[in-house]
């Protein structure tokens, strides 16, 4: 009883906690602020959640869902263990009473109670697990009670509304929002779908953290949701996700390069300006010694390009900002390269290990078979990932047995230039957590100090003057992923000064919402597949991210020069991507390559497309109606600069099979002010296009408002069009069918 007495004295709670004599409230528990009233029944079930300004019920009533529950991996109380199956079991609350700001919750079957602290603010109501009340005589075994595996300290059956943001964990429509938001990065926030409602919940997990973990219940008019979240962020010193999302710079596209340095920065800036970019992302190999991922973790300066290290980088970043662009830092914070000092010659003890094994026989320096006690069945057989870490040595295996004697066979000792060691029988070792992306790096152990060490290195580089970041490789953490993905990001983020204006990342969990305000980007897609990929991936994600009050990056866009294998990157492709992104208030990003930019004849046209749409973003030019039009993924649009040098957006359709199916010329037809136009170009050259149209019905435009001479053959009733960069023809007296037929039968010839 000593533990119980101390706890109750400290919390001013009287002693009612005998396991066979639980105290319960005689009336329902009511918790409310100016916006919402939550009613919890005497048995711990959720009875009502009312939005007070409109008296609207937010819960699915009649489901008998307990607000609180605990889960054990098996029963530990001796009598419960004898009477019930030994399995993972969840016990719902069955009693509840209130003492000041604390709810004392009892549970079915098991003999202890939880103390849930309630903090009521005008913007939110916070619930947090403070402690447990345990009678010592209820656990007459040598354990530290209570044996809680996890506890749900808030759970509500919330009726479905028009939108649900699974990342932010918010159910909302135009009028009302219900949000359960973690107030720290230890809370596990989730929702389970049901018929017509979701069980929205907040858990604390023993293997992460139990006591002190909290979550905020926010119920408010949707117009106030972000303000209320911002208040939670301020009160609990969280990253300012709301402020970041409201920053104008978050909506702009960026120019990305992994090969920028003081010698070529001026050429990069030329192209970045041609594309109208206001943000410039630098990939770490631009200034860090790199061999792909193989040296990740060392973060040594590339002294051949940056002899003064950080000072040279700072000078270059200042120059980029002087040209009107903020700079971003793209890094992989969870990866350790297999040629880094953390691997060679002695593998660091802080690398993540997966399955663990015990040597059944001693291991000599010349042995190629490793005998173990445990069955390795199911262990990875992926190429380059079959790596064991025994002491400081890395050893690859060819295969293993799944019957005794268990053993790894065909072993190669001392791979990755590690030192071969002998090990005694009984040595415990593990499977190295090798990255699935190329297998040239491994993942560090998030429970060790190594992530702190890497975070310090990244933060020092960031201090050179970066303003935004990309958390690449964020998925590369150990379990539990819901915690470690955002915890690893937070480990880096909290060291960055000033805080990034915005961030993107390759993976996200609930707490990441406060940091990864720019969502994610996608890896590059080849030109021939690009439009389909946009429909399949970012355009599918964008409305879901909108439900989380977040944008997504419709890039990264690769850049291809036309050759015998590809038509290369073309203006209509970029137009499609950046316009679909704009439909959802999202940006794009392009992977810049100076050699490819220089070699591609259509680079000026390609970058002009991007420039115009960046101006659209900067000016907030699109109306809601235009955004709705652009959300139709089957109809393409072109952004014109009209005769008055003003933007004009119209739908256009590709003319398929130009010049009897030649891939050389791309053409699109559209209607404007009652006339039919065609925008057309050659993918990579300058040639002539002979087309059977009456010269009286056609005029050629260098750009809208600028007509150029038309060459025609009066004997053949045809015109000869220059075909190189993007130009237009304006027609009169022709139908769309006439134009399609003429272009399909056109002939391409050299100048």
C-alpha cells in the first residue's frame, strides 16, 4: 500500500482503490469548454460530444464505445491468469470518477486504475496519462506493476463528415471539425473505420512512453481549426506546422540539383530564373564527399569544390538568395553509408539490427559456416541485404538451414572492409538493417545516440543559410514505425535554427504534421509515362492531403533529352503536371541537369511553361472555378499569354498521329474567342511541316499577337509551317475535323 498512499497524498485523492471495491461516479462525467461538451457515462463509455454553438451531436450514439482501455500482452494477476486465456487482451473501462482535474478509471477484470489528467482550455481539452493506482497485494509476483502494454487514454466514435484527414486525424466539413491531436511525439494517434463513423483514439505505448503522454480534443468551427491547432503547438512547444502552412513560400515550386557548386552556380541560376523558380533545393552531394549513398554519415566537405567548407557554401547560398530564391537542404538523416567511417574498418555498435541470434559454436576467423541456436527461417534472401553483424565485423551469407543444426552457410567474412574477428560460443549478434534502396547504406538504431550525432552534423550544415528541408529516407527506422519516423525527423528538426519555413519528407506519421508542412514529393517518372503517373499518384494523393490541410509536391520531375529511346521532356508534359498541381494549390519541382538543359532544344519552351505557372501561383491568379476545371484529369489545359500579355487558360486536345504517326511533331488544338488554334512544335529539331490547308484559312503566330510570314504552295493548296520551337496557327473557316485530318496527313521535311 505504500505506493498507493504516496500517490494519493501527492494527488489529493482519497483511497478508494481496493480491486474488489472500485469506486464509481454516481452521475455522468461532464467535461466542457466554450465550444464542446463531452459526456462520459459512469461505466466509462462515450455518451455524447456536442458542439455547443449549434447543439450538434458529433458521436455515433448507441455503440457503447469505452473512452478508455488498457491492453496487456497476457494476464499477469495470478487469478486472472488462471481464469482467462493467456493472450494479448484489451480491457475496457468499467468505472470512472473525478477528483479535481483527474479522472480515475477502473477496468474490467484487471485490478488497477489509471489516472487521466484533464486540462481544459478554450481552444481544446487535453487528456494525458498521469499514473496508475495499484494495490501491491494484487500482484504477488516479482514484477513492476502494472503490466500495461498500452493504454488508450481517449477514444471516441465520431460520426463521418465530408472529409477525414488520416494524417492529422481530423473529421471535418465546411462547418465543423473534430480533431484528436497528439500534444507530444510519444502519443500514438489513429482512427479505425466503422460503418458511418470512425473510432478516433490516442494511445500511450509502454515500449515508447506511458506517463505524461497526452492528446488534445479539438471541436470547433472549421474556420477556427488551424488557429486552435496553433494554440496547442504554442502551449506544448511543438514545431509550428500551422505557421509553416500559412507561409506564402510554401506554395512555390523549387529547382533541385545534386550537382551545384561555386563553379557552375551562375549557369544554374540562369535556368532557375527561366523557370520562374523562387526556391532552390540543394541535394547533399552538391557539397559533401559522396559516392552515391556509400559515404552517408561522414558528412565531410567536398574540399575540391568547397576548399573553405561551410564558408564557401554560405557564400554560394547568399548568392542564390540575392537572386530572389530561398535555399533548401535535401538530406538522408537515418542512413549510414557502407563506405563510411561508421562501417569501415569496425562497424559501429549503434547500427540497427533486426533478428537476433546466438552463436551455438565458437566462430573462428576462417570459418564460413555460422552455427546458431535460433531458427533463421524467413530471414531475408534479398541480394546485398544478407548481412550479419557479429561484433564489429560484417559477414554476408549465401543461405541458411531451417532444421537443426541451424546455420548460415556460404559466409564471406569481413565484407565492406571490416576487420575479421573470432567470437566465442554464446555471442549474441544480429541481421544488419540494410536499406532496401540500392543496399549501399544501412539504417542506424534510433534507440542509440547515433541519430543525435548525425542530427548535429546536419544542423551544422543547415546553419550555412538554408531555409527549408527535405527529410529523405524517413522510412528507414526501426520499429515501431509510427513513433520512430517522426521522432527521427524531430531529432533533426529541433536542432535547426532558424526553424525551416517548410519541410517535405519521404515518409510521415502523425507528429510529422507539425514539421512536414509540404507533404512529400515523388520520384521521377519517364516522359512517356509521366501523365499517367501524375493521374495515378500525386493527383490521387492531393485531395487526401487537402483533407489534412496540407499540399503535396507533384514532382520530382526528371529531365530527358530526346533520343532514339525517348521523346524527351516536352512542354505539354510539364504543362499537364504543373497545372494539375495548381488545381490543388500544390507546387512541382524539377531535377536540374545542366548538360541536359543545354542539349535539349526545347528547354526554353519547357522552362517558359513552368515560369508562367509559377507566376499564377505567386499572383493567386486561379479562381475556384478554374481549379475545379483543372481537377478533371482527362482534359488538358494550356496557359496562354495573350495579345495584352495577360494570362489566359483554355482546354486543349492533342492531335494524335501527326504526320502519319511520326513522333517528331506534337500538336494540340484549342478554341479561343470563336476561332480554332493549334499550338505545335518539333520535339528536338528545326524542320518544315507541309500541311494541306488553304493559305487563306491559316495564319502562323510566333506567339499570340505576333504573326509571321506564311509560306504556301498555290499549286498544291497547302502551307509550309516552320516547326521547331512552340508556335501557333490561327485558323478561320475550318472545322476541328479539318484540322485533325490535315495534321495527320502532314509531311515533315528538312529545311
